[in-house]
C-alpha cells in the first residue's frame, strides 16, 4: 500500500508572512543598496568616513563582495590599499616593508635592484620620456606607424606610474580606458594649451588614421603595461580581484580630473555589470563627487543602482547640480550626511530635505536602519525626561500631548561587534527646533561630527573610529585577514602547479585558473553558481 | 572521413557510402581531396573554402566532431563572431571559446597580429598548434593574453579535447575542458 504523505503546512498570519517576505527581499535589498551623499568642507572627515565605511564593508560577513573606491586625488586609496594589499605583495613580507619604511620616509621608494624609481622629478620625467620614445618606436616599427605627439602624451602617465612604482597602480588602467573612450570633452576642458593644440592636430587627421593611432597606443599598454601591473599586484588582475570578493581601488594620483571623468562612469558601469553577473553585493565609493567630475553624468545611474544591489557613497564639498535635476538628485539619496560646511550649502540642502523629514515618528529606529550597520550592536538609552508631566500625571501630560513626545529624546549607542571600531553616539531630532539648533551648530562642528538625514529622519552622530584613526592593531587585523584569504586561495588545487610550488614562484593567474574557477562555480563548489552546465 | 566515422559509423566504408549518398542527394558537396592521417586520399566535404585551406578545414572538423558528439554548440566559417573571426566558436559554461587551429604556416608577426584581435575581448582562446615547439612560440608571442589563452597540440585535441590535462595556459598550468 502506498504510504500517505501528510503535508504539513505552517499557516502564518498574513501580517507575519508579509513581514518575513519583507525581511528576506526588501530589507536585504535596501540594506545593500544604500546610497549615501557626504557633504562638507575640506578636512571635515568626509574621506575618513568613507574609509571607515570601506573597512566596515570589508569586514562584513558577506562572503563575496565587491568594492570600488574611486579617489581622484588624495591619499585615502593609498592608506586603504596599504591595509588590503600589504600582505599580498609579491616577494615582500610585511616586516620587510616596515623596515623599509623606517629607513626612508614615505613609501614611494627608490628600488635600486630593479632600477626603478628616482630621487628627483626631473630624473623621473626624463626616464619616462625615454621609455615612451622606445616603446613608440618599437610599436611604430611593428605596425609601420608614426605615433602622434598627443598619443605619446597619453602614454606618459601609465609609463610614469610604472616607473614610480605606486602600489595600486590602478591609474594605469584608468588611462587604458580613457584611450578607449577618446572623448573630446576630455581635452577641451584641459588647461594645458600644448595638450589642446596636439589634440586639435590629431583631430584633423582622417578617421582611420586616428583609430590606428589610438589602437597602437592601446596595444602598447596591453602588451607592456598591463602585464607588469598584474605581476606587481601579486598576480591580481583588476577584474579578477573583483570577482573573488576583493576590492578594487582606483587612485587618480597625479592624473588630472578631466582624465578621470569619462573613465569614472565607464568603470562604475563595468563594476555594476560585474557584480550583477557574479551576484555579489557591490559598494561604490566616489570621492570628489562634484559637478565637474562625475555627478551630473551619473544622476540617471544612481536611481538605477538600487535595482542592481549596488551601494553608493559619494563625497562632495558643495554640490552644485544643474537646476533641472537638482530635486531628483537630492531625493535619489537615501542618506545624506552633512559635515562641517557653510551656511549656503546648509540652506540649499534643507530646502530639499526638510519636507521629507518626519519629526513625529513614534519610534525613530526600525530594522531597515539596523541593517545598514550590520557590524554593530545597538543599545538604546532613554535620556532623563525633562517633562514634568511624567512625574505629576503618571507618564502623561493631559494638557500638552505633543510635548510629551517631543521633549523626550532617545540616545542610541552603536557598540561595534568588532573591537577595532569606536562607539558611535546618535541622538535623533524630534522637533523642528532641535533640527534648527543642530543646523546652526553645523558650521562650527568638529571634524568627524555629522548631521545625518536618512529615510525621513534626522540625527546627529560622530564618525566611529575617529578617536584613533589608524590604530596599529587594526592594521594588523587587515593584514592577517588578507593573509588568511591568500592562504585559503593557495590551498585550492588549481591555484598552483606542483612545478610552480617547487620553484616557489609568485602566484600567477592564467587561463587554467580562470577556467577551473568557472567550472567550480558551475558545479556548485563555491558560491558563484549562477547557471547550469550547458555541455 | 575520419570526422564522419566519429559520428557513429563503425568503419570508414560505411561512412564513405553515407557521404556518397549525401552528395547525390545534394546535401553536401565535395570540395576537394587531401591526404588524411594515414596517407590516404580522402574527400573533404563542407562549407566552401580555398584550396590551400582544405587540410586546415579537415583537421578542424576532426576536433569539432568531439564537440558535436557531446552536444556542445559550435559554429565555424562565416557564422563565427565577426569581431574576432576565429576558426570556430564553441559555447561552454556560458562562455565563448574561440578555437584557433594553427598549422605553423603563419609567421611570428602575422600570428601576433592574429592574437591581438582576441585581446579586444575577454573570451577564452583555444589555440591548437601542430607541435610543442610552436606552443612555446605562441606562449611568448601571446603572453599579453594572460588569462585567456589555452594551448594544446593537434594530436591531443583531435584525440580527445576533453581529456584530463589536455590544455595548458601560458604559465604551463594544466587544465581540462
């Protein structure tokens, strides 16, 4: 006799069911796709906050995650990359590096063994020019082409980046992309007259000739620069690193903003596509997100980012957006953080955000907010109530019901799960007066203090980890973490051939590694199973 | 003929008879004759190509027939991706593999130009060379292809392209499709 299978269905109340569904789908989505805008004057710890955010993101327990950090100028990327990449550097140990740091201040080093790096700027310039000439001649000989001076100018920066040996070297790839775009605006806004003239000369050439020129330059970078970049970053390809749950850091370095701009949008879109294909949550952090750089090009993309599970954090000194997209732009950010800044910026911002703030909300925190700070425990502490109503009327003031809620403010303390971070103290604005009071303080705020508008609420808080910006313990942690990650990778059978292991060669990612990665993902050995085996 | 044999005909005679029949029906047409693997003169059927490419096409069929037998989608000739213009395209694991069969007739510079085309995309390139010496050469020339280039010899590929450790990348790491 056939056995009867009794199917037991758990019947949930409709509300609870809705709640679970929201938890699973909506909250996960919103939590990972938060869009933040940071505004403040220079030195008000915008970049510091971004750096903390990047570190948090790095430490969160998602298994594979992408990080795209674009910093056109500034040393945030350098300090981050020192944390992320220090242990992964080929043929160098952390201790060696520390020793070198002691010996020579700064970490751009002259390396006499490889014959790279130079003491003076002139020396660097001459060496770069020499290299460019050699490469251009070589390529010209191969392809029977005489490289145009403007194209040689473009080659200057990647080669210079190689010679100066800056650690991430990502600007090289930036240039590589820019050459592909060959945008006209790029040069028109450049201040360098010589560059403009050379570009005009290039534009006068026939179209086929321009394409030949640009193609030749690209091929130089592909065959000469990119392999060296891969080799120096410990074998990590920039895309490959993103695939394997790593970080992608873009350092503008000395490259002008107009060079970075068209590249920025291109790269952001590429990163989104990558994250989408690999199904990893992605966080994009863009420093210097002002009108001249990237923001006006990205206004459309920002709204779409939530759909692609992509978070964005943008830092700007004073956002001056075109009038037609201004309102839409402000409202496309879920969270706006205002650091120390001028009254004009404040006025401009409150004009757009004030109507969105709900002061009389019953309970000023909810779980969606909690998801944003995944690494934190939240403690709530009621302030001593100043209302006499509580004392005299058993918790309620019969005459003024509204003041009862308004005068009580709640302090929320975020205690980090990871010991490295300091606590964050948050107090919500419950009346318009409180907000005005806080807003007047904004101009005299200390660096790191911020006024946050988020999901219809406003609160005041400090950037965690401000007390000790670069604790040595934390640096150790990241290095250790990264080393663990590398060890884990090395254990995989395809990662190293026995031959390579015997010779103790540096790690090199070839097609075999990439192919086995794909095969394993499809067979379900790792997390990235996003399709069926077609064969 | 070896190609048709792979499709399930027990001997070359049966396969030959089948091919003859197909010619009379007009399904395929004879393009020419080449010396096969055992110094036998064999017919070449298929899409139209130049006379000096006949051997190349015959060898390519010997490899592609394994993909056909495994039900892996492939295309050759005019159907391949026009951007790269490989000898054949194979789809596997949701990725495109460009199959490039080399007979050691191209010179270094021409080969370099050919490989540079693949650097435009990030697809895999399956490069089949006639012998190990050529593989060594290709490894040097195509080093910029990094994680795209997979190499093997014709002997291995025509026997079984899915065999264990048949393919290797530019660093010498072995892998299999």
